[in-house]
C-alpha cells in the first residue's frame, strides 16, 4: 500500500463467478485468483470446471466448482445460501443470438431474457443477501454488460434490451446496497475475442465492422476486461459504485 | 491475466500538482514507477511534493508555472525530453448562484478549467505524437473532471459548464488521438477531502446536504482518485479510451 496508490489485492476475499468455464468468466476467475482471491466457479461443463481448477490452484487459493445452470433458481439458491464466505460476485453468464429485429424468434428472445436479465437479477439478489447475512465489511458486485448496454448494434435488439437493462439494474442495486458497503458496477466491453464471438470474427464483413468502429486499432482481450473486473472487485475502487467501466477502444465515444 | 499498474520508464506531467488531487496523483504515479514532472504556481508546495516522491524512491522534476500562461507552459515543455502521460488537473471552483455569478468569476473559471485545459492538452499531445515508438507503447491523457461534469448542482453552474465541456473535449480528443495509440479519459470524483473542498465544507449545512447525496455515505479520499488516475495511466487500461471513471460513491447513479 502506497501513500496514494492503493493495492489491487484480494487476499482473504472470496469471489463467485458465473459462466466461469469460458471466455470472460474464465479470465475473471484467473485474474482474481492472481490477485489473491478465492474462487467459486459456476459453469455447466464439468471438464472445463476441472481444467480451470488446475489453473486456479497455481495461485494457492481455494477453488470451489459448482456445476449448475444459472437458470436453475432452486439449485442456485440452495448453493449460495449455504456459502460460508462470499465478498465478490462476477455476474458474467450471458449469451447472444443475433437476429434482425423483424425476424427475432420468440424462443431466442425468451432465452436471452432468461439468461441475460432474469438469471442475472436472481443471482445478484441471492449473492447480495448472502454477503449481508455473512456480515462482510464490504462487498463488490460486477455485472458484465457490453457496449450494447450503451449504444445499439445491428442484429442486437434483444441483446441491447437485456444489456441496457443490466445497466439500469446496476445503478438501482448500487443505491439499495450502498448502506451495506456493497458496491455494484458494470464493465462494458467492446466485442472481445472469446469462444462465443469466434464465429462472428470468422466473418470478414463483421471483422471490418468491428475494426472500423474501434478508434484504437486493437481487439479487446479477455485480459483487458479481467483486469478492470479485478480493479472493481478490490478496495482500490472503494468509492466506485453505480457506474460502468467502458473498455471499448473508443467505440462509444464517437 | 491481470495487468498490474506499472509505469516504469514512463514520464508523466501533472498540472496543479502542489496541492490536493494533483499532489496525490503525482505521488501515486511515482509510486507506480513513473518519472513525474510536477507543475504549480507555488514553489514551496512543489518542493514538499518532490520531497515525498523522493522518500518513496521516485523521481520528479518541478516547474513553477501558471497553466493559464500559454507562453510559460510552452517553455516548460521545451525543457522536457519526453512525455507519455498527462494528468490535466489544474482547476478551481468559485460557487455562486447563477443569477449572481460575476463576470470576473465566470472568466476566471472558464479560462482555467476550459481554455487552459484545452491548451495544455493540445501542446502535450503535439509533443506526445512525435515520439517514435508512440504507437507501440501508447500514451495516456487524463482530464480531472468531476461528478459535476455529469450532473448539475446548486451554485455550480459555471463549474458544471466547464466540466461538462471537459467531458466533451475528452471524447473528441480520444477519437483524434486513437491513431497514435494515445488514450484520453476523465476521472469524475465526488467531493474529495482536499483543501478546496474543506473550504466548502466549513458550511455544515452544505456538507450534510452533500453527504446525503453520496449513497456510500462518505466523501472520497485523495487516494481513491489518484488510484483511478494511475489505473487509467497504465497499460492496465490499454483498451479504455473516450470514457470516464466515476469515483463518486454512487452520486450520479441516482
């Protein structure tokens, strides 16, 4: 700890990460472990939960995997309300089914709303209640949003609807949880190269679309986002709540 | 995965570095390894800051300079060999009800908070883009804005005008400097324990009213803001540009 430069240190803290097996969730789990935090990893793929264990254990922190679908409210509730330690939630599990507005299927719309909105809300509520019950001195919840929580994109109507919703939820939660010293923020990345977006980037036209819209001529990496998440999770950000860190190389500044 | 805040081999210029937030930023950047160039109108303040930096084994160079004096600032820049980071911090406030704002105060605040901020940023940018390896190592400009660059507040109309302007300037600069890999962001603090705010808080009624507006129920510490500035200055945030980091305890989320 310096005089004015605060450490980003999560020693003794416990973080629950949803969608922890792949992409941003996996990156966040590794970065938080690197900063000393214990990891509770939620995902649906047992093989990947096992391989994540090997990566997390390198940092000599605790690792608790839980194979569960975030839509399974009852199992989630049972699991979270039984946790003995919890300080941080990285509310990451999410998905996207790009379709133009006129052709959005009812089933895709419902899937996105269930995962990106309802499950995000439910898990945040369950974790916030548990952090309060455990009488932790402070807490930090990070909702994974997107630039499409700030601006629109082609074939992103439902995704934008859900992510704008997450932005609203973040601010509302921040106000309700401030008195418990639980901070709530979001991160809004540009399109990050992850297993889910790999198929989008394979399309040359899409590649050009991302490049043309990103003033800083680079693709956002998982590490870029995981670093901001870790910063928000730590006491280095102890006065930051109800806001968003936009990691978009300037996309939304235009 | 996690990108540490590391400013080794970087040179940072901090305006208004004699007191308050500028002083905290200068020391935090030095603690992160940067060589710091500190500017203020008051030599005795600068000497105190450089002594603290020396104690933390950092290195600094001081210049007595009024940033509203363009020619003086140009002379300072000529004496500097390299520049990677600018903390455009010098600023002030003279609260008055809109109907009572004197011409003198409006001119003083606008000249300092906007004109000088623009000029300093432009001159530093001109120097920064010339560096041969700029695209490779990047650069970072951080404007000291305020929560009042995002929302209005009683008696703050000129300051609001100035800081909303700085928010616009940062976004415009971000678009134009992205090709050089120079990032431009702002930090928007709530009330911070600085000499400037201490003066305002002598009015207890005002202090209590303002504290009620901060959901976290406390004012920010100088280290909260300085850490956010160091985060934006470092490669930890290498894909963050054209945006603002709100260090406001939830003030603007309401």
